[in-house]
C-alpha cells in the first residue's frame, strides 16, 4: 500500500461484500478501489468447510482484493491465511479485531482481541510469518473508551501489520452514536504504516471531514456503499475536480441493480436471489414513493419478479 496516494476501500461486511457485490463495485467505481471481502472463519478454512472455501473464491476483476479472516488461535489463523493466499491468491490478508457482534466476541474473536493485546500480538506475528502478501488489521477505538487505542494499534504495527483500518467507535458503541474521527487521528498519529479511517463515511462531505479530522491516508466505506456501488468514483471525482457529480438517476440505478441481480444468479443460481433481498431496498434509498413496493422487493424469488418491480417503479416516476 502506498501512503502517498489516497487509499479508498470497500469495507468488509458480513453477508454483503461477497463476489457479486464486489464485482459490481469494481465495475461501477473503477480500479482505484481496494476491495475487502467479507470475513471468513479461520477454523472453518482449516477444517475444509466447503461453504467457507467457496466464499473465498475470487473473480479476476476484483483485484486488488483483500480477504479478511477472524479467529482467536494464532496457529489456526496462520494456517488459514497461508491456505487462502496459496489457493485463492488475494492481494492481501486482513485480520478482524473489531467485529462487535456477540457471536464473535463471545468466542474471543473480533473486538474481544482488544481486551487481550498479547493474544492479538501473537496472532499478527503468526499470520505475518505465514504469508508473503501484505497484512492489515481492522479494529476499533477500544472496548469501551479510546484511551488505549494508540497503544493497541502501535503494538499491531510492531507485531508486523502493514496497514491499519480504524473504525471510529468502541466495541460498546457497536454501530450506535457517531464515529469519532478526531479520536482516530489521535490513535494513529505515531504510526509509520498506512492507516485508514472508517465509520459514518457515506458521501463526499463525510469523506472530506473524516480525512481532515483523522489525518488518515485513506478511508473505508461500509453501509454507504450499499445500493450505491458507484460511490467511490463519485468521491474521487469530487476530491480531484471540486465537482460532485451526485448519484445516478433512478433509471440508471435500476440498470445497475439488474446487473447485480445478474451477477448474483451467475454466482449462486436463481435461488441466490433470496440472499440478495437484503441488498435490493438500498437501491431505492431516498425515493419516498418506493415504500409501497418494499414488501414486494424483499420477497423476490426470480429475475422476472425483479424486472416487474423495476418496470412499475420506472413507470410511476418515483421521487
């Protein structure tokens, strides 16, 4: 990663940043975006779980792409990272040390590693020694306050991390409240490796503020990309030219959504549209007239269902 160039990245999101969506983001936002795939369990990789292994399969168009892994055992984490690098050839491995959901934390994964810096260090050292591609770590400001965040990320750097992604909330906050980009800046100011800011970045203005307040060399966007796979291209143009092109009109959004549907079917078959249901309402965000179609959108089972809704929406000129 080059700290002299602005880094833009799609943040890993469980059940969202899979092959079809990452492929679409690459197509809509261009080659400047680093794609982070959704996290996979190191234990499942080592056990040879077929579903988890399939989730790691990459499309050539996705590169540069990073595979995120999670777990609490250094040896298992290193084995999983090495296996993924050799079999699927991502451009980097990322370790999740920030996921706040109980399922991860209760098993000593994700954000729980912030409470056990020695174990976190062991994991980074083990994974770093097992791979040849860059290693990054995604974490948060802390468990319940940010006072130790700078020590934690510095430890990660010293253990061998090549980059840090820091979400501007604590574990206790989860996704509530407001991301503290200033606190991110305080935590990363002494790092010599690239550091990216994450949290509440959804458009041009929030990207500018997050970069300014944190001093980070780049940013990740998570929920702000849902239904808007073009957002990185929009932000880049605005930052470079001073002109914000805005989001596409409704008809273009619908064409992009249909392309997402096409990629979903190619990856999972038509039954994959059930998994896609959670994505579809995001494409209509900001259009008040969509409410009457929402119930139908989250029930689609065929591509004909989706096309029928698109025709209804376009013919009724949603505002």
